[in-house]
C-alpha cells in the first residue's frame, strides 16, 4: 500500500495488484474498499491499481465530514497524478466507483481512454423508483444501523456469509472485504474502517451529484453494465445512461445483482477484458 495526497489535503490509500499490460484503475462501491477488486484483478491482463475512496478503507475521512461525490473524483485524479499513470488511463468502477470515474472525466476531459462502469449511480432529474431523491434515504438509514464491530475478523466473516446481501458474494471477495475492511482494536476485537456514519453520508450525497447532467461531455468509450437481477439500476436505467453518452454501450450480465463485481469475479473480468482489452 502507498498513499497519495489530494489537493484538499487528504491521504488516499492505493493498492497495486501488479500484473502486466496497460494500467487499469479500479474504483469500489460505497462502504467497501479497493482491495475487494483482488479476485477480479487476478483474472485480468492489466496492471491493476485500486484505491480507497475518502472515508473508506485505509484512506483519511472526508475533510469536515463532507462526502460530496466530487471529492471521490478528486481522489481518483490524485491517484492518477500521484502515481504518474500518464494518460489516457483505462478504468473500471462499481456503483459509486463508476459514478466518480465519470465525474472525474467530466471535470478533466481526456483523462480516460475508456471506462467500464457497473451500475454507476446516476440520478436523472425525475429520480428512480428504487432510490428516492426526497425523503429519508433507505440506504443511509440502513448504514446507520450497521453493526460496527465484531469479536474477530472470522466472526465478521461468518456473520456476513450467513445473511443477504453479503451471503451472495464470492467467498474470496467477502474475505478480502473483511480482512482489509476492519481494524483490530486494543481489546482484540475488530471495527469497521468505514464508519457507518461515513457510509450513510456517502449514500445521501449519491442523490445530489450532477454526473448525469454532464454525461454528454464524456467522449471516451464507456461500457455501462448492470446485473440481470439487480434491484438498483436495471437495464432500462443503464440503457438511458449509455444513450446519453457520446460513445456509450449498455451490457447486462446474466444472473447478477447490484453487487455483481463481488458476486462473480470471472464473469466481470471477462466483461472488462472484452470492453477494455
């Protein structure tokens, strides 16, 4: 792990999985961290680099508790600059990770040569049935109720493996999430690195960014993917997002839900290779 510093003074953790070929930047979903991409990265013909978004994993919390998603785009651009990745860069993102990559490209056109995004959180003006723009955000409410600590990492793994939605995750992805998503405490217990309040605020701000409005400015090829059985951003939504992009292409992965990249690393790796390789 190494760290880069953002223009607003945050320390962002970066994980280089190694590999050969062009560099591929990987961005994770809300509540997770960069190293959950490890099972996918192991099957890709790229040098894979992931990062922990502010407030997640081993990165600093957002300054002042401000989880505006433009800050996550700042993190991505800081990683590209700090590692001197050059450009244009290839990148893949899941959920929040897909949205932040699009926000970064909208801010600094030409940063990316091509993007693969799995159910990027894009909220059009009329909103989405499953993600209300007004009223209490159910995802944020759920995050605030999340159990923050366990007796051990194995206890956390066993708990998650036995109940949805984590029970649907690939075992290696779930193990990576637990192993690197919990910090050991002096008494031997473990606690989430992404605090429930930080996760909740991230969900709340996901309703307020303007990435959808800026999609026509994204001129690089973008593959917009969803799971066949998702309960978040189904095919009509990703088709709408792809149509708003100058070079957008929708794709549906059979049998997967919103956690697709953590459910079937092999299918996701094949999709990324086809889109970016």
